[in-house]
């Protein structure tokens, strides 16, 4: 590999290698009352990354020991002013999508301060302090109400950052919902707080490799939303190519292209295909220098036992964090052949209709 010219990302001292951790959305996606993140679920995840009952190469090891000691909640912690899709509350008036996009849905007080759902999180700061007391970083999520605070709702950048840092969060995922989508402004405010906060940009913008100041984030989503199917896995992996395969890559220390959370532990295919797919998934994320953010129920011991050899593979983890001036990326493709295997091929780019350019997956 050739060493690229020196460029960097957000100047907060974080993510010099691809971030690792756990985020709640793939398990707690707000599609039912039982699938919404709570204080108890967060505490369970914190304990799970500290569990040293398993071994790696014969030595007791925890996920935190391997860099996964960041536990972050996604959407669902807020208290909306009305009952919305995916967060229905019979005690509140129902708001339609149209009403939300006209500014009637909010998770802020009149003062601009965020409102926490106290039934789910009775004391958010106590939860964060619990994680910190055990040496675990704790992360949160902004632009919420299940993405219902949208349209004409006034932004509340300063109030959100003040609350976020007062609670003590170490990481934030900034989704592209609502009116507060200026990641550069978020970044400036978080940096001014004096507390380093690892920033994930979820679909708001992409960085410019020529100007490091144009990457006000530590990782940014390169593709769409992932699911636990291998077609989705491949599509998300290929989404990194346009960011990685450049003389000055857009994905680099401090500013990583992120093809979304890992789905390892969530596949529903039968063995041995499931294990093959999950190992390939982890290998792909390792090769393309992607953040390794777990997204399965870590308190399910059977699932953890099954995926443990994959997510703790020291060789794969070493590949993931190795840096020689460029992230891993596609180097060669082959034409599809055969009927029983997945084949990946790249169509020619010259003189082709733009609608058919890019990567195609051929199944049979």
C-alpha cells in the first residue's frame, strides 16, 4: 500500500483506529413496546461487555478488553409530546406523520431542554455514571422522537449539547431527522464543551478529503440502513468503495466511512450457512477498515457463545485497525460463474447508462 498525504478528521483525539462498541438499534428498533431501549437494557449491555467468563486464545477476555467498551443507546429514550408511529402512548394525543412534518411533534420543553422518558430512564445521569464507574463509555442519540421531530420544529443545538454533556455521554449518533442536521455546528459545540465526544454522522453529509476541517465527525454512514441478510451486507460493504478507493481516501483516522452496525448475532439462516455469512460479514468490515459496532442482544448467552469466536478474532481485529495510509478496499472483481454460489462482479463504467453502473450481485 502507498502512504497517502497526511489528512485527519475531527480534532477531538478520538477514533484514531476504526471505532468499536455496541449500539442498541438492531435489537431495540422501537417496532413494538418490548423493542424499545430502557435503562435495564443498557445496564445489561454494559455488564455484557465486561464479562470475562469466555477466553481468547486461552486467556479470560472481555469485549471491553478488545476495544468494544462503548455502549450506546439509539432512538427511544425520549419523551415525545404526542403518540407517534413506533412509539405509541395511549396517554398522549396521536400525531400523524403530516402533523409531525408541520412541526407539531417534539421531544423538547418550551425552554428547548430535551425531555427524557422517565418510565424508561428514571435517571439518565445515574446510568451514565454506572457505566463510567465500571470503565465503560456510554453513548446517546440525537434528533429523535423516532425521527418524528421534523419539518418546522425550531433547532435546539445549544440546549441539546448542554444537556448531553451534563449527563456525561461519551458518544453521539446524529441522525438526519428534524431540523438540527448541521453536523459541523454540532461538532463545534461539542468540542467547545471541553469534553471529547465521539461523533457519528448518520446520513447528514460526507467529508472532503482535501480539507480535514470538512470532516466534523469521527465516522459517517457510507450507505443505507443495514439488515441481517447477506445481500444487504454486501451492498453496505460496497458502499465504502467510493470513499476508500481514492489517492486521498475519505475514510481515514479520525474520520471513518461506516457501512452501519454489524448484524452478527441477528442472522436467521440455518447452519452452517449462518456462521459462514456472519464470519464473512465480520471479515468484510475488518478489511474495509469499518467501525465495528455490535448490534445483537449481548445478554443472550447462547448467541454470545456462538458469535464469540468471530467478534474476538484477533487476526481480523488486527487487520481492521492496521493503517498504512489507505483503508482496505476492492482490488479486483471476477465475472459471475456457476449456479450455487454468490459471485460479485463490476460492470464496465465507460459508455454505460448511469442507471446500470456499479456493483451487481448475481444469485445463480
